[in-house]
C-alpha cells in the first residue's frame, strides 16, 4: 500500500508527459516539399502530342488544378484534356521522399493507365522518369518541365528509342490562370 501513491505519481507524470508531447506542432514541410508549391493553382496547357514517336503531331489543350493535401506534404492535381483521342481526365499526387531524396508521383487517368515516376530538380528544370506502356510495349519515358517564369513553364514528354536516344511524343506550354 505504501507504493500505491508513488506508483500513481509515476503514472500521472507519464500521462502528463505523453499529453505534452501530443500537443507539439507537426514539423513544417522542408524546402524540397515547398518547391512543389510552384505547381499549386490553376493552369491551362496547350501543345502537340503523338500516339507514337512516328505518328504525326496533333494539337491538345488541358486544364489542371493543383492543391495541397491537408498537411502540405502532398500536392494533388486534377487534369482534364482534349485531343485527337477525345476527352481524358486524370489525377496525380506528387510528393518528396526525403529518405531517397527524390520526388515521386502517381498518376491515374480515364484510360485506366497508372504511372509512377521519379523526379529530380536541377535549377528550374524538373525531370521525371518512368517505365511506360505505349502501344502494348514497355518503354522508358521522361517528362521534362522547364520553368520560364512564376506563371509559365514549358514541358516535353519523350520515350526511349531503340538506339539509346529519346523521341518526343508531347510538348507544349503551361500558363497559370490568374
């Protein structure tokens, strides 16, 4: 019985400590995560795309709306585009993986396609790489974004060629909607 008050004091102290730790604010997203904020907001895209590297180019337009997922660690983007393939809708989630020091995104579209890409940033250029299925074949792809200004970026999508080069299958310009 003598030990009961001491035990209660220890339990209460432990509970107080746990409660105090639970009240500490979450760490703020680091600078790598904050860089993704450039893409937050509404964008219009226009450019040309090809069904394959050897097919003719055709124009396309798209709109994108990107917003932070609560907590500001993930950026979610909804895309709606029109091209010779018709209307296409998609969603992607971008994040920074501090353990591997890379950006990643998962993209899904209304054709039933799913892409996982790994990205790196150097200066104002974001380069994403992925394995993609194109016309039933698995190939390597890369998507390059070059920031031109706070409200404009250029983009290009390429696929690996058998000789080790890259062939463009899409390119264009994105403009922030004010």
